[in-house]
C-alpha cells in the first residue's frame, strides 16, 4: 500500500475499501438534502411569476405586471416579492451556525434528521399558506432545513466516501441540487396552468423528497469520523467495517483516531479558526462561496422565468426555457463528476471563468443594444439569449457550482472542519440572500448593466483562482498542510505552528 504523510507528521497507508451498497444507499438518501435545496431554489422563480400567486399575496406586483410593457426591467421589482425568495437564505445563514454545533456534538446524522423535520414543517406551512406571513414563515422554516442539510450533507458525503472517489461522491450533492432545480422547473411548467392553486401544488410537492429524507435519515449510519470524534470508538470501528465491506480497516481507523485526537484537543474550534494557520482554508472557503454567488448564477436560477419574460417570451415559453437551462445544469454537473479528479479543480474553475465572462458580456451587450424598457427582443434575439444562458450555466455547473462546496469540505483539518464549513455555508447563504433580495431591484436600476456587473466579478474570481487557489486534486485530506499550504508561494506565510496556543488547546 502506498504511504502518505499526514498533517500530524505520521505515515499512514492509503486505505482500500469497496463501494458498498450501503454507502450508495446512504449517499442517495443524504443527497436528498441537496435535492430539497435545489427544489427550493428552482421553485420560487416560477411561483412568483404565477398570476394566481401574485393576486393572492402580491396584488401590487400583479397590477404592475398587467402593464408589462411599461417597463421591462422593472415589472417585478417589489421588495416583498424578493423577501419571499430571500427569507429562506437568511434563515439558513443563522441556522448553519447552530447546525455546526449540533454536527460536532451530536453527529452528521442527527443534524440531517433535524434538517428534515424543518423541511417537512416548512413545506406544510407554505403549501397551506393563507396569508403572506404564513408563506414567508414557511420559507424561514425551510431555510432552517437548508442550513442544517447543507451543513451535514457535504461533510457526511466526504467522510463516508472512500478517499479515491471523494471528489466524485461529494459532487453528488451538487448533482442532486441541480436535479431538484430541474424537477422544480418541470413542475412549475405544468402547475402554472392549474388555477387557482397551481402554486400550492408547486410548493407542496417538496413534501415528497422531504418525507423521503426524514424516513431515510433514520436508516443511514453516522459517519465513523463523527462517532470516533465523540468517543464512540467501538461503534465507529463497526460502522467503518460495514461501510467499507471489509475487515481490513485498521489503517483508515488509525488515521481517523489520530485526526480525532487532534480535534478533541481543540477547545474552541471557532477561535482556532481565527489563528493564522487556519487562514488559508478559511479565506478560500469564504471567498469561493462569495464568488460562486457573484457569478450571478442565482439571478438565473431564481428569476429565469422572470428574465425570459423580460426578453419577450410568453409565460409558457419562459417556463419551458427554464426547464431547458435546468437540463443543461444537470448534464454539465455530470461532466464535473467525471473530470474533477482528472483535470483538477483549478483547470475547471479557470476555463469556466472564460466561458461565463464571455456569455455574460454578450448577453449584456445584446440587451443594451436591443432591449428597450418598452418593447421586446425579436424571437431570434430571445433565442440567442436562451442559448447564451445555457452556455453560461454549463460553465458554472462543471466548476463553481460543485467546487464551491467540494473545496471547503476537503481543505479543513478535522479540528476546524465543522466550524470552517459552517463559515462556508453561511457565506454562501448570505450572498444568496443578497442576490435574491437585490437582483430584481438591480435589474430595474442597472438594466442591461447588471450583466456587466457579474462579468466584472467573474474577471476578479478568475484572477484569484490563477494566483491564489492551490490545486487540491488527489491530495489526501490529512495532507493538505504539508502538501498544499506549506508549499504555496502566498499561503505558506500563515503556516506557523500554533499547537501550543493555550486559548485553543485543552492541556492534557
Ligand atoms: C449553488 C446554488 C445554485 C446552484 C445551481 C449551487 O452550488 O450553491 O446557489 O443555485 O448551484 O445549480
């Protein structure tokens, strides 16, 4: 067996182990957390474009929409409508810190179970909503589900996966997000013709995956890492044997024990995160999530039906175009699963920056030159916009989408993993909130300029990737410090040993 050097200085053999049926089952069940996140992302745009929904909760927007051609860019600009979409993410932001505590104290499985209770309750409140307060409250409860789910699932997948397919298994989370977005798009396409309760069906059907996740979360195991970290050594060993389908687990077991011992010595993971040696993974985790959102992806995911109506499609054509971009999103994510452990993370991110920069700029130019506040694009121009959006989504889906989640889940050492990942999740939620809350107003004020705004961000993130993001392909999680951070021209300056910091370490 080849040996690797751990961050703790020991030599640990790389581990073998089959991909057991049980692991596959656990992956599928947990990935339903991603599906629900995706469903929530994809459903709100279609629902907020439905007249029945607007008449019931947002009569002002409905009135404005009737005079659609008065101002293309502003017809949906309403802060309450945006609040409907964005409230979920602010709740998820707050919930992810609580989820991080639950995740390290009670395990990934319990965190997922709590998340699925929130999902079921949130769906019931939304689908049964009789007034705006109830519907928005339902979204806040769903947001707590997202906070707990997004904290637990990527960590659960990374810890459950045999090391050699960690990247691919982790991206299953993103794959399920994209499937959720697609299903939501398809459901909206049909329910928009069901009056007056189509929107209730759209929101209520999230109950199906929510119940599957709830029931399934009782069938999955806790990860060996979490069990061992919480002193349940024998159970951890037995689980490791079960998920690897072999008795030959001594090497992997030892490496988890070493990592857990280091983790247990850290009294306050959040304070440890503030130490210089934690800076490289922390800065990268946060920055990747901020950049992921400022690619502008959710302007498309949330508001694609609105956007496509803006460029001149009718309601049905707009929803159909949303389904097409949803399909592109799913299939391009598969490309990422295939290439991430071969081409590497940097290569995918950089290529996508070029692709997304060009498409955002061309969309901006097209709208600037041809879409006036009143009037619409010709159908040929509108189709070009849809094609450009597809090429843009393609680039995002094989890079910033999955890698925004993968890289933060594989670069923190165990002692700061849940705390560091919580910072990543909450940064993502904060920026998702900002985009959800601001996009329609930004479009109203900046008009076509909004696309240049995102293109500028893409340029910045390309430069960051080029100079500051190290490659983590094929590097075992426990070797990041030695093989990545200590070798990097910039980040190595933070790699000073703070092992003996009294504030962080329990003496013993
Ligand atoms: C992002 C979401 C986005 C989705 C699109 C995810 O990685 O976190 O905000 O809507 O990808 O597929």
